[in-house]
């Protein structure tokens, strides 16, 4: 079974992934930023997503928040598809 888990942003990679899932009728779980968490909001969101123990994490270019997501995923033994490089 396939479920897409993402940050729910209305633009960028999250929106592209959501559109892909909608066209294919793939269920989605979104984790929006909790603005009360302030500067930790992105990190907290990633921790919540990783707590679901996904089979794969797909990483695209981003900030230090994405870098930390990849590090944590690898520490947990999750498969990471890394598309952050120049050939992404």
C-alpha cells in the first residue's frame, strides 16, 4: 500500500507530489507547520513524519531542515532517495 506523507505546502515539491497523488488516487497525510513552534516548526514537522516509520524518504533541495531530515532518516535506517544534488 502506498500513502504519500508530505508537508502540505501549496507550492513547490509538496504541491507537485500532492497533484501526482490526487491524479492516481493515492491517499495523503499532510503535516503542516505548527507556527507556535517558531524556528523549530520545520524540524518538529519532520520528526512527526518520521515517527510514522515511512519506507522511503525522498529529499529535494531545501534548507538545513531538509538536511536534518535526511540525517535522521538515515539514523533510523530508512531508505533515502536523495534528489538534492545538481542532477536531482
